[in-house]
C-alpha cells in the first residue's frame, strides 16, 4: 500500500483494550462505573446475557439485559462473570443508588468492570456500536490522520482530500452529509446540491451502488467530474460512506482508490464517535439539570462540561413568548447555536416553555462577570426577538462563586424572568436587583397562596355577585379603582366608561360587598385578593 494512504484496520481483536473501545464508542453510549482491573484489559467480543444459558466467555463484554443493577441478582451475576473471565458487565441506565457499595465490592472481588448503558442508546443499537467499535479500535492513525481528533469529521474530510487530490463529503447511512472538505475552487453541481441540501441528491444515490468493501469509480462525463465512493463498515455495521470528486477537471491521484479504501477503514472510529456525540450533549445537559435541581454531582458536571468546579458561573432564564409547542422546542437549540457561534461556554437545559442557560468559566472578577452576563442577555434578547418574531425576555441569575451554587443562581434568574413576564412592559432583560419590587410582590403572592382566608371577605362577595349576574363587572371596577388610588377620572379612562358610571358602580360595590374604602386595611386586603385572582394568568415552573 502507498505510504501516503491511511493505515489499514487489521488489528487482532485480542489487542483491543477496554480503554480503546470506550474511546471509540464514547460516553454517549456507555458510562464506566468501576474497573477493578484497570482499562488496559483486552476485550474480544460482546454478548447478550441469556437467562436460560448464562455462560460466560473470557474477555467478553456481557450486556445484562433485564437485570436490575440494584438487585442481588446483579451481585451474583458479577461473581459468576468473574469466574468465567468476562471483561465487564453492562447494566441498563441509572446507577444502583444505595446498592452501589455491594455492587462495587462484587466488582472488585471478581475483577470485572461495571458499566451502564445510557438511556439514549437502546440495547439493539448498543450491540451494533460495540461490535463496530471492536472491529475498529486499537490501531494508531497514520501521519495525516494523527492530528484529527476522534469524531472531528471536517478535519478527517480535509485529510482524505489531501490524500486523494479531490473534494470529499462524508455521509451517514441515510446519505445525509455529515462533513465536507474545504476548498476555494469552483465545485460541480452535484457537490453544490449535496452540500446545500446536506444530503446526496436521491437520483444520484440510486445511480451509485458499492460492494462490501470495494471503491466504486465513476469516470468523468461531460460536466460531471470523476468520482469515487466507498462504504464505511465495521463489525458488520454500515456506518456511512465517503465520496470523492475531482477538482476543476483535474484527475484524482493514481493511488486515490487505494487511499480511499484505507480511509474508509480509518473513518470507522470517527463515524462511531460522531454517532454518539448528540448523546454526549444530552449527558452534559442531564448533569447540568441534576445540579440545578439540587440532586446532582458537581464533579460530574465539571468533568462533562470541562469547567472548574470552583469558579464563577451563572444561569440565564430565557422565555420567547411562543406558548409551547414546536416553536418553543426550538428555543434551546437556537440558544446553543448562538452561544457556540459567539464562543460562550454554555449548557442549555429545556424547562417547559423556557430554557435555562448554564454558563461556566466566567470572569474571575464578579463585577465584570455580571456586566458581561448582562451584555449577553441583551444580545440574546435582541437577536432572538428579531429571528423569531416574538418578544424574548431574559432573567439574569446572580453570579455564583462555584458550580455548587448554581441552584441559587437559577432561582434568581427565574425570579427575574417571572417579574418581567408579569409586568409585560418594554423591559426585556433584568436581574432581581433591577426588578426587586416586582420580585418581592411575586414572593408575597406565592406565600399567600397557602393562606386560608375567611369565605365572606368583600372581594369574595363581589366574585360571587359577578358570577350570578351575567355582564356584571364589579370585580374589574374595584381593581381599576384601587390601582388608580381612588382617582375616578383615571379609573374611568382605564375602563372606558363615563366617570358617573364609575361612581354608580362604586356605590354598588360598597352595597354588595360591604367594603369600607376609607379603611387602609380593607383596601390592602382587597388588593392582595385581587392579585391572587390574577396569579393563574402568569404560571411559573416549579423549582427545587
């Protein structure tokens, strides 16, 4: 094989270590719980546990489908797996909680690694990933591919383009474009359609078929340049394909077919890693959500997000006014895209009709961190409001000194957002300090919801009167009258009625409810009850 080609993938399966397998498959599919024998032990295969024939073969990874990791059965399974020389046992999603000590002890005694399948990777998909991982792990990359980070398909496409002398696209099994090589030269129509549409045109897919491992060659024809395509497979799994097109009429390199064949083997771990990248993102999101709710591990969040556990951080609460549905579900993705484009380190956590942005590694100076947080909030509100055509509001959380204080930052961010939503005015970005009065009133109302009031208060009588008399607006009238400090002219304008009509209604209010409008206590109680009547119009999420 030409020295410029990427290396073959012919490693003996016995040389694949647990560490190499996990690096290829990625934490989006498996989470390591404990490895008493270390990560250097070999893995030669994967098998699904058969309850009717629970035999174990040396150095295999056993998928314990249907076995509860919290049960005594799990402990017994580990002991028997150790006796059979198994490399590790994979349980279903979720760690065993209080049973962790017994499980860890059994693992250490048996020398068997314990892993957990993530909830985003079904058992049938995991089997394919592991078999493909075993077929593709454990071989060092060649000189060109060595600098390509595992899963970085854009750089891999550039590396393959350098080897073949053409333009490259890398696609998934459904012919969706995952990456393409960079080029400053003119591209042909097929490549343009492929990149813009993020997938190969269907009619071109139908015209191109390839075998199990051969490179398919299509000669140049008219304006359609010379092309090569090869399938990327590992362990019997179809992972995707690589396409190469000649540039500006120049022929591909003489060794392009051989280089592409080797590149297909080298691409397998990259496509595997890429396939679990979305799950990696969900794992970070899950870790952030757990910390925000006061039940998660700060260390896990720090590791997954790449943040220091002890360092300034904060939460932004964002609401876009779409009222749920598909549009609201797009908000987290747009926030993540915005942050990525502007270089902000953020994890976006959906929370009903709003989204929480967790930001780590902020400026060490708390004042500067707060200022930059406010700048980000204003920029988000402005950009997203213009993009989505709705008013986007952002609550700024207090800057916290460490990840462990994120729950407090979340509460302050959501309190500020609640105040912005309740006011509904022109202000769209605020901290609790900016809207302290509104936040205080909301907290008072939240506390009063648990208070049991006498059934025959003046406001309760008016509510009952309006319910019994269709068209009556006495509750609405009292609210306007109190909101305008008893100013008949201002209240009548707000209601759109004549001042004399308002005076008549006020007399009816005093007759029906027996309220003493000269009493400060009576006015205060009435306003509090009227606020409580309005409270359901501004729902807020439950908080930890």
